[in-house]
């Protein structure tokens, strides 16, 4: 197990902190939990370019900075919640309706930020598609230039918020549980699906699934988001 984990400055969500999915995946990778099903809880905004000490305590793997726990991770039980897919061309067409193109709380986010150039950000831009099983869905495409656990967790992250109520209130990731089914393929187009799972007070619940272009599921995640004031995450 790595003794420290660092989120490089490029992989921000809000401008001054790490993207939640990338940060969570970095801890899972450092802890040796991948490719098992794992849950990560984010206690504080993950700092950028800052070593976080990785330790174990009572079944959890902790990432801490300045004596405070930033994130904690552990193996998780349960079955993955797959969001039903759409085809690659439908997902590409949906990207033109991405709500973040007109209004985005964090436009420099490495995953879904509109200010990130191709090759710099993942540019996962989800747009609405037909609901399935009575639940709202969004879809986008992603062609990974490289493959890693943190990047896969990142690709599964923001699309959940856009499937939920991010258009109505600002959300940050509180916890994420992800399941690897197989490793994504670098240079191959994938479809990323997000699904709404309801709200409860400040909490929004969502799911996401990453599919190969032939429709085979690669990885899936469930999220809990918290409504925040974006000014607190500048």
C-alpha cells in the first residue's frame, strides 16, 4: 500500500480541490483495493499537489492531511446498479444538449468542464436521453487516451451529478461506490451513462455505468451528492 496519495493539480473539480471521482479512485488505487468493489467517502475537499498520508484504521483506508481525514475507502458489498445504455451515436448526439454548455458551476473541472481543451480534460459532456424504468438518464461518450483506476472513477463521477439535479442546485461528491467489470480500452470509444436515483434533503442519489462501444458494461458506480454553495469551493 502506498504511504501517500497525491492528486495532481490538473485533476481538479472545483478550481482549488481535486475532482471527487479522480481523488477517490486515486485512494482506491494507492490502497490496492482495485479492481474490487469499493466505497470512498469524501470528508473534505481533496487538496491538489499535496501529499496525503495513507493509513489503515478499523477496516478503512484513510487519506489524511494536516491531521484531518480527507477521504476514507474500503471494500464494499452489494450488486452494481447498471444504468441501461444507449448506442454510441445516440450518446454522441445527446452531447449537443449538455446543460453545462450554457451554465456550469465548475467550468474548469477535469471531467465535465467546458473550459478544458481536448487532450487536457476528459470532456464528458452528458445530455438527456429517454428515461428508462421511470428514471431520468443522461449519456455521453469518452475515448480514454490512457487507462487507469483514477481516470475510470473520474469518468463515472460527474455524469451522475448531471443525471441528478445539478441544473437546479450545485452538488459536490459525498461518497462513491464503484465496481470494475473489466478494464476500459485505451483509444476505444465508450458510452458513459448517468441515472437519477432521487433526492433527500441536501442529498442527491445517482448511478453511472461505463460501456464499451459494443454495449458491454465495463464499470459502474453509485453516488451520494451534497448541495453546496459553489462560492465555498472557489
